[in-house]
């Protein structure tokens, strides 16, 4: 995919919206710093408009933007970016396997469910590893060996549940709210979306 004026313009607008949503009080914070929010929705909308590589480009911009404006700094930006990348992979694999057709509600629902399941299967293990080895030791200022115990003490649930459940909930928002927003946009602007051709072509 070539990054041209259209791609830069769409990505820039959606980045601005994502950063606005990040500073707006529209989130639910967890104990260890993760926020359940709608920040990734504009970026995922770029995926529906420009395809996979367009979404990846917008995701790179999101990392840079959040590194500057987010209270979680570069660390939170990195975790948000990588987690959302897992969602994009799920969306793309689902499109290539079950298809994406805004004119067929059943196929669209199957697409969303498939994308969610695949995305969560990628996102949760990835977030468990990154939280254990990188993010939480830095964020909490604790040795890695104490991270699991600290999280379980605060949350009163196993570490994998404490990390996995919020990410599973966030993925519901990322996939299904993005679809709800994207479908009417694609119906009005069918010449922009990737429907009917491989994303990134």
C-alpha cells in the first residue's frame, strides 16, 4: 500500500479524534494502569477505510501521539498500540476467511465474532507476556518476580484473569463498536472502503 495524501488525511483526522478521546473522561481505569476506553475505535475505522496497512500506519501515528499526550507516556502508548495491533490482525484474518459484506447482516455478525475470537486469542497471551516482562515491572516499580503477587493481591483474582478479562472487554469495544461506526460510513462512502478487494491492495 502506498501512503498518499488521502491516507495521510484520513489517518490524521482519526488520530486527532483518538487523542481527543484519550484525554476525555470516557474511560474505566484498572488498578495497574490499563484503561478500558474507545481510543482505538477511530484507528480501527481507518482499517475499514484503507485496509490493513492503512490501519497499521494509523496505529504507528497513534503510538507517537499517545506518547506525547497520554498520562501513561510511551509505556501506555506501546501497550495500547500492540494490543490494538492484535485486534487488527484478528479483523484481517476474519476478512480473509469468512469475508466482509456490509449488505449481509449474518455474514457481518459472523465476521465480527470471528475477528473478536481471533483477536482475543492473539491479544490476551501477548498482553500477559508484555505486562509480566515489561510494562508492570516498569509501571509498578517492582521486580518481575513480585508482579504476579502484587496484581493478585490488589485484584483478588488470578493474574491471567486480571490481565485477560479487561483486554477481552476492551476487544468487544474495539471490534463491535468499530463495526457499528464503520458500516454506515462504508455504506455512504463505498468507494473508500476495502470491501470487495483484499485489504492493502
